């Protein structure tokens, strides 16, 4: 953990907020087995250092609205940095794209999208194709149900990376 500049208590704090979100000072201290004041000071230090990007509610979106979720793989026609930068800048501004990762291998990007309908998804793709993003090819996979969504277990990642 020295590599990260974090100790075991910092990891326990980060794991607690990752799992539970915002917590009261007393509850966080209880979860990480530390008195409230030093626990809160550490949490502030972790926030200031940029280890915590924010707090979010996990909504049961399927109970709120009907929507279409599509996974899209994208390959660019050119592998110049300028093409990647233009594509990534464009994607960052699309609310419909909920996740996007750059990949090595057969495709350049894997994206998850959420739109009100399949027609709205097609309009999104049409807009992307007409925006000079150097898209060479794309494949779509319509999601039929959510099987699992989660964050990685921080403690396990750190433990296994030290071996």
C-alpha cells in the first residue's frame, strides 16, 4: 500500500464510502474502527487528495422509466492521437453514453448507452457517424436485462496487487 501513499486505515475508509456512500461521522468511524475526529480528518484528506470523486445514488432506473440500453463497440479508421482525442471529447459530452472504455485488441472502445427507445439510439449513432469522428465500424449489442453492476472490491484489488 506504500505505493499508493495509503495505509490500511485509509483503505478501510475508502472501502466504507465506496460501499455505503456518504456516512455520518459516527457511522464511518464505527465501520473503520477509528474514533470519529481522526476518521473525519482522514476522510477530508482523502477527498482533498482526489481519491474520492463524488457520491452517487444507485437508482432503480427500470422502475422509473422505460429505456433501451445498448452496448456498442467502436473501431476508428485511424489510430492517430488526434482521432482518439476528438472521439473521446465528443463522447464525454453525450449524456446517452453512460460508460466508455478505451481498449486494446480488436476494437478501440466499448460503450454503454441508455436512450428512451431504439429509435433514439439509432438517432444517436447517426449523429455520431455524421460528426467526423473517424468511426470505421461499430457493433451493437442490445441489453436484455442487467445481471450485475458493481464497483471492484478495493481491499481485494490491493491485497492481490501486493502479491
